C-alpha cells in the first residue's frame, strides 16, 4: 500500500502489529501542525500516561488511534483480531438504551451475537439453516463468556458506584454523574485488548478512583490514559507519552518521574557554570534514587526496568509554562482561627448533608474536608463564608483572620462584559499595570487581558479566580475543589505553593496528590457528626478502624 504525503490510510493488510503501532503519523489543523513523523509502538502489560500542555494534542492522539480522526499522514495498526475499546465522551448517545445494555455494547462482537440470537429465537418457525446458524452463535456466545456477561457487567457497575436498582433503568433516566460511570464500565467491559481512556477520573469520588487504579494496575492489556489526576497517573502508568516540541516522545516511568526529571534538566540548563560531566552525574543519581522509590509501586518490575535502561540524554527541559501562583499573608494570624459548634446542613430535597459538626481549627493547620456527598463540603464552605444559613449551629472566626474563598461554582462572577483588567480591579487596590502583572502570572498574554470575561473558558475563569484570591493577601484560604478545569501545569504550581503557604487552608478536593501533599488534618462530614484525624490522607484511607467508623457514621437507617 502506498502512503501519499497528505493522506492517511489504514494499516496495510497482512501486516503484523504488536498491540498498537503508529507509523509516520502526522496530524495538523489548517496551518498548525500538532506533531509529525510519529513512530511508536505500544505493547501489552503497559499503561501509557499521555501528558502535554493544553492544546498539545493529547485527546487528538487518542482519537487518531481509535479511528475517529483521520491523520494527515501515516497509519495506525493493531494485531489481527484485537479489540479496541474507547471511553466515549457523549453521555447522551445511549439514552434510548438501558444501563445494562449500554455496558454490554462495550463488547461489540458479544452484543451483535446477542442481537442475532434474539432475532433468530423470535422467529415463529426456524429453518434448518437458522438452526445451524443458531448453534454457531451459541458456541461463539459461550466462547465469549456470554453466560457470565450480565453478572460481570453488574459487578463493574457496582464497583464504579452505580447501584443495582439503576442497572435496568433507561440511560435517559439516570443522573449525569451516573452516566459517566456507566460509560466507563462500558469501556472496561469484556477485557478489551487495547483500551483508550480520556479523563477517566472525571466526576468520580476518591474511593472509586482508588478502585479504578487497582483495577487498571492488574490488567495485562495495552492501556493509554489522558488524565489531569497526577496521583492516578503515578499509580497506573508504566510509561509516559509526552507531547512537546511538536513531537510525541515515549519515556520510562510515571508523571512524577517526568516532572522531577524535566525540572532538574531545566535547572541544569539555567546553570551556565555546570559542566557536562556534573550534569550527567546529577541525572544518573536522580534516576537511581527514583528507581529505588519505585519499589513501593504496584507496577514496580516493569517500571524499574525501564528506568534502569533510560539514557540521561532523554531527560530534557520541557517547554511547559507554569503559572506563578503565590499566596502571601498581609497579616500574621493570631491563635484563634475558626470554631464551629453543632453545625447542621440539609439539602433542598431534605437530605441531611451533615449534622452535629464541631471542630476548632488551630493556627497553621491545612485541613481537607471529605464526605460521601460532595454537596456537604460546598454547604460548609458557603456557611462559613456567610453565603448560606445553617439549619442549626454557629461558627466564629478569630478577629485577626482574613479569608480568600474559591467557590465551586464561579458562574455569578463572570456575568459581565468587562475585560479581564477591569474585572480584576474590582477585587484589589492597584493600577492597571499591577492588575496586568497578576494576570500575566496566570499566563494571560498581553492580548488576552482585553478579552471579555463572559467568553472565557472554564480553565481561564479558574485562573482569574486564583488571581483574585492572590490580591487579597489573606491568611486563611478556603478552596472548594480547586483543581477543577485546571491543566496539569496549573495544578502542579497551585499544589507547590499551598505546600509552602504559612497560613491556614480549608479545602475539599478529589485530587489524591493534592490532598496527600497539602493536608495535615482530615475532617469527614457525615449525617452523624465528624471523623476528625491529624494524619495524612494515605494513612487515613487504609486505616481499618476508620473504615469501620465511617460505615457507622453513614448508616442513617
């Protein structure tokens, strides 16, 4: 088969691939080339974490591999008879089907078999030819474990948090959050040979993400993942696919290895006095140290082997730009921060979000709030910010405390046709030059700052809200799910600064790494009170006594 310069073709017939192979792949939109001359092989027993700045082409790469998008050049091939499964993003596509049928459709050969069998057995009279075909279908059905299909699908749904009573409802009749989980179950169902997952942890709670990490880590297939969840990438990835410099490059190791090694390479590049031999020694020592830490990983063997084979020349600075998120306190806080007594909040439908909540925040503490119901944390933050009345109870801030609040829903802040400079000027003192400097820190270019705020993307709005918070110079930060809509670079910069911040932080998050590195106290809000622990998150989630306590606290029957 001949491949023309600007055409894409399917893999040549009779060619043999080792799971997924990209040959001379090139993708461009108009005059913009995302990448070209991509020649990579993705094998089984590996999970590839795909990273890159916004717009680099992470999701585009998955679409090209799945066949949804036709590349401008080159081809994608898989091994003969291999099955590819993709996490679909259209949550309304299957509204006319039941939840169970939607999951079963994840294994198309099995689903087609089931439909053919149904059609045959629905006939009033079957011919001899029909009987022969039915026998063939039954044999194929058994070989595909068809008799266990519904129970396997049900177990997947249960593990992903979709309750049994929802399994035979129409997709149109379940919540969007449940649809997300059903679509993930559909992608995982039937053990596909190749699995493509674009942001699989979106809208999942921390417990479900933990289950997904363990599930993927046990797979022997080829898996490719795009995610902004750093802990998830670290937990599952054996290799990292970095899209940068207009190239797609494969590295051994997970996201943390890539990030720390690229930062080390950047510092070396900025140090003009550092000799080549010293650079090499530093990089080799870094690889040794990281390889030793890998021993704690679920996928330690394959990942450690890859790191040991890594050539130091592969470690280079990244072109990524990280926003300058710097929270500073104008005033040193006193010893009295926040006291909450007997607080209760009830949702609009009568659901008790939390009750009998009592705690005192001590100076310097960084506290994460958890709950099985994410509305509980938002209700608490809205109450202590004076935006909502509790059903009962009270709270009191210390007289020296100043707060900066990042709400979950920022819609009301952007119902304006002001430009970014004028919008930000509402929230702090200073001239236009100062406001532009704050926006510049958040990676808004000179031409961006005159955009109207009501046309900003979700990520741009979040960066504006963070700039607004920085203007306050508060000594207590209140953050409701702060990583929403942010890219990996912004999350990393945000995370790094919060670790260094000397004041108090009260926050909620579904980002495991964010919680683990920032929080030194955990308060879980339940309908029966709080679970309050001075410990790190990893210790909290694996503590058996805490698991038993949680079961009792959420049992409201």
